[in-house]
C-alpha cells in the first residue's frame, strides 16, 4: 500500500442507484464534490461546521492554536414534566366566544390572555471539547476547512513550519460516538492539551485511563444557572466522556490539574466522545429516573475501544451514505459537453479502485488516496473560493452548483439531526450554543416543526421523520388532558409551541401566537402524508390512524354552530397575525380563520381516506366526519382578489407579514390545486404578490414552494436568488432572511427550518404528485437550469422518480416502485399519459411521455 492510502469497506448500491446500474440510464454527469468550504477558522458560531448523528451534535470551529467542538445532546432541556391543564379555562373560553359572537374582537383578544399558560422549557447546550495546540501567534499556511456532505465529515488542514496537520471529525450513528482524528505528516510532532467544559452546572475530571469524565445537570426550571454554584440542580442529568488514543513510538499522555489531558510527541490521536442523559421520557421526573448517564457513556466507549479509526469511519459512511446517496441533483446553465470538459481535470485527479470483494453486508473495497483530495473550486477554477464567497457572488453568477449544494445541505442536516429513536429536530435542529437560545430553540407547531420535515418524504428520507411520529404519542397523551380540562372536549389538542416534555397547553402571552389549538392537527397531516408516500399499511393502522382519530375527535367537538349554517371555530386566530376590526381596533381573535378550516379539511379527509384503506368506512365516527366536512365554510376570495385570511374581509395592518397561513390549502395542503380550483389559485397568486417576497428564510422557502405549486417557475426562482444572500453575523439585525457562511438559514438569528424548506421547495419545483397524478418539472426555471437531472426523488404511491432535461425541456423520466403497483397520470406541460407501474420494474419514458422500455429492478433485464 502506498503512503497516504487506506482501504475501507463501502456500501452496496441502494435502490436509488439501481436504475442506473441496470442498463442505459441515459447520459449522466460525473458526481460533483458537495462541500461547504471555509478559508479560515470560525470567528462566529455560524461560521462553524455542523456534524451530528441525530442525537449527538457538534459545531467544529477549526481553530489553529485552539480547536473548539461545541457539543449538543438532543435530550438536554430545562424543566420537569408539567401540568398542561387549566380548570379556569372553560369560563374564560365562554367569555371569549361571547365577545366574538358580538363582534367585539379587540375585547375578545384581551379576554383570551386568560387562556394562556406558562412558557415552554428551553433546549440546553452540552458543553465543549477544547483542544489547545500552542502559541496563537504561530504563523500557519495552506489552511483548509470543509464539511463534506457526501461523507458527513469535517476536515481541517494547515501547515505550521514544515509540518502539515490534519483533523477529521464525524458523529457516528451506528456507534453513538463523536470521533476526531488529529495527525501530523511528521513523526512525533503532535502535542496538545484537551479538556471538557460546559455552561451548565458540571464537574469534570481526568484519569489515568486517558479519559475525561464530565457530569452535570440542566436547570429544573427555565432559569439560567449562575455557574457551578447553583443550588442542587434537579433537572435532567448528563454525562460526557472523552477517551483519548494516541499513536507513535515516543508519544505520551499525562493528566493536568485533575481535569485535562496533555499529549506530547505523538504521531496521531483519536478522540472518542460519548454522551448520555438521565431523560427517560416526557412523563418521568428527572429525580425519579433510573438511568445512569455515566455508565451509559462508559458502555458506549467500551463497545468501540477495540475498533480502529478506519473501521469507525467505514461503518459511519455505510450508515450515512445509505440515506444520503438515495438522491442526486445536477443543475446546469450550459450544455453537458461543456460541463464534462470543465470537469475533466477533476476526473484525472482521483484514483478509485474497486476490488472483487466478497458479497457481504458492506460490500466492496475502495482505496482512498488522501494526498489527492482537492476542492471542486480549486480543480475547476484554479483558485480557491470559499462557500461564503460563492454566496456573495450568486447574485452575479447564479451558480447552479451552489443551489445543488444548498439542496443537499438540507438533506444532510435532516440526516444529522433526526434519526429513528432520537428527539424531534427542534428550532435549531440539534445545534445550540446558548442556555437562553432564541425562542428557546423549542419546536414551534405553527410552521417551523412541520417545515423541518417537509423534505423527508419527497427527498427520500422517510426514516428521518420517525421522531416526529414518536413525539406525537406523548403529545396526544398530554393533549387529551388539555382538551378535556381546558376545552371540555374529547380527543387531543396541541398549541403553537412544545418541548421535550410534550407541552400541549397555550404558550404564555399574547393570543396572537399563544391561542392556536391547531398545532396538533397540522402535525397529524404528516401522518397521512407519510402513508401516501410509503403505502405502509402497518404504520397507518397501528400508529397513524389512532392519532388521527383522536385529533379529529377534538376537532369535531371544537367546531360549533356558526354563521350561515356552517360549522365554525371560535375563538380562532391566523398565526401571529393581527387584523383591524370593523370598529377600527386591532385584534387577533375572531372565528373560522382560513387556516383553521384548511387544516380541519385536511385532517377530516385524511381520516376518511385512512378508514377506506383500513376497511372502516361504515362506522358512525366516519359518518360524523363526512357530515362535518360538508358543513365547513369554503375558502373565500377578498375584495382585492386575494385569499381571505379570516372569515371576514378584515383590513390587514401588515400586508407583508411573514406567515402565509391562509395559503396552507395550496401548500402543504391540497384543497387549492391547479387542476380543480383555478379561481383560488389565481387568488393565491394575488395573495403572494400582496405579501411580497421579503421575509425570514423559512418564509422565503415557504413562498418558493407555494409558487412552485402554482407552476410559476420565474417567481420560485426569484426567491432562490433572494435567499442566497450572505448574512453578516456582526450586523445580522439589518438582514431579513439569507444564509450564514456555513449555509445555516437566518431569520435572523439562525433557524434551521429555512434549510429544510429550501430543500423541499426545490424538490417541489421538479416533481409534484397526488395520489394518482405525477407532474414532471412543474416549476423548472428553464433559462436558469437549462440542463439537469434529479434522481431518487419520491412521489406519492411509493414511486421513485428520475427526471432529466435538456435545453429546458424534458429529456426522459424513469419510475419504479419496489413493492407496490401504481396507476399514475403523468403530466408534462399539458401532455398527459396514463401508466400502470408494476412493482419491481423500471419504466423509462421519453420527452413526449411515450414509454420507451421496461427493465426488471432485480435482474437488470430489459422487457
């Protein structure tokens, strides 16, 4: 083996690869490096690079004299299980309803403050791995730092004198450890001091087994601790243990000050960090927990102690790439021939050899030559260009490769912060440096949590949505108590914000955000969406349907007799948005907001459809649902031609408001469609023009998806350009939306939902689907992305889609379903073709939607 080369196991091809392995595949461009690149160490938290395994996350700063890995664990929250009921609420509710009925909306809004409850608890940071290498004044050269999305690793490289230092970081899901390898290209040149600390109440100690053990606890209340002197913390306990391994003939380790480890003269070092907490679920008090986080960490480290770095990396790559490589996206403004010529240098630089490996679970050997890893920018342009510089120049060059990168970055982040068995992705995913983060980093149920999971289905990451459904189970338990006590209804309810304890009562404060009992209902639409994409009947029967029935039961009881013979919701708000009442007063509480009705229609329709699948359509409950659905008021058009946001055409004091709540029926809902409600689509477009394009990143990406549903590629792309704008973290208050240098999306400050919304919206521009219809390139900006391919996207009916285009027109499309037959109407620019897709076969269609050939997915034979 040559110096700098290493053999590692890699995965077999996935289903998403299979179509291109089994013949033809059309013309495909070479894989492009997907890297977020930095020209210097991080100066701000939003310059650091995120890694995570769903539970354990880190932000890698990449300093030279000192490195910081800021750590998070998804179960570290303030607080204890709460009581989310208020026996005084029914009396307040009656008063609010009476005021609404009398048209006294401002007074109803004031009275509705009486329905609010205590705030959520707060997501907490775990701590830091601090590594000190030496004199900060030492001059360094050839600095590189990159986050490689294809490997989920962060790599740092620089030269001091004549020694090149390299650091590699990843967070392993298979082994639940954070892994760092530090090495030098000259023997005996690696020396450093490492220690752990935390902003939370903690104690750390180092031992002769080359371990640092940090134990601490979160506040039992949402009051920030005052250093290590806080009194008897009673919240969630945590442990983090760092274990150090070194290599080299002369390397040694010693303990400093009882809490640090000092390395001298080694060739390389591997740092393994495990973390755990005493959290045993939302119904167990931390003081009653039987979990020992320190023992859990020691067991985790014991399981990997005899594994090499290469083995840990190989398992990590196999696990991660099985998810990430399901989808590819390639966008180009120019011809494929020109692109191939431009990338020929890249292909000439990389040596990859496949061995005749044995057929095993992780099959194939690849020789990695670390001395031949180059950035795409260096290879293609001859000069280094950081991702931040690419963001800056996007307004001029509109580089589609940056759009590709940002699309895949959303998929990377979802894989990294939401895995089966973990907590839900919160307002910042799992990454947070503050004990008092913005908006508590809590999951907000009036858009933000839902947006976090928008890419999971269309972008072929359905497993990553499992934490959301696990979260709904305790939410329904607490929500049934809130519904019964606060509103005297059956079923279960949740409002606009929650936390790890599954809070379901209204938030503290103004009803404009706090009084919104539709949070649980919106989340329930994800249950049916998951089934419609996966056709997993077991999931529908065992998990989704009971939750949907409980939610619908609440909604049936919440609806009351209203105006014009319709059922109505009262009180009702349009999330975080006020109106001017007819008496000239500002208010937020009225009745039957458009979003209320749109969500209820979606939930009722989902219950009816689920019952049909499960053979339960003849029951009395379904008859009640159908009757109530027929009595819900229709979506109305205002005098100015836009969608009415409230039941009455109130004056809007903030026409450019960030929320698009009244357009829920267009996206992510399905009650406003191009095919069936052309008048409402026109009104929705008018609403979008009226709202304007400005807004935080999540609002921008929601607008992208809405314009895509309207098949308006020009405006969807306009918002792509708007989002890709570099935010200066020192002056972020002057920005609205945009991207930080690490591609995190900005409100500002950072909220992760915009990253996920962008990924979902790009997918929506390329492929849209209903139960029976599949739309190809419905909002493709043909002049901006003249050529390209999207492979591995998912459509409803468990159909996998590959679509390629040339000169702005469809070139070919392929579809397959692994285990379900499907009848689909294919749509492309007015052409419609009806096709039957038999499971196990791949169907290829040309640009006219004419069938070209069929091949067996299993055997690779054409039929």
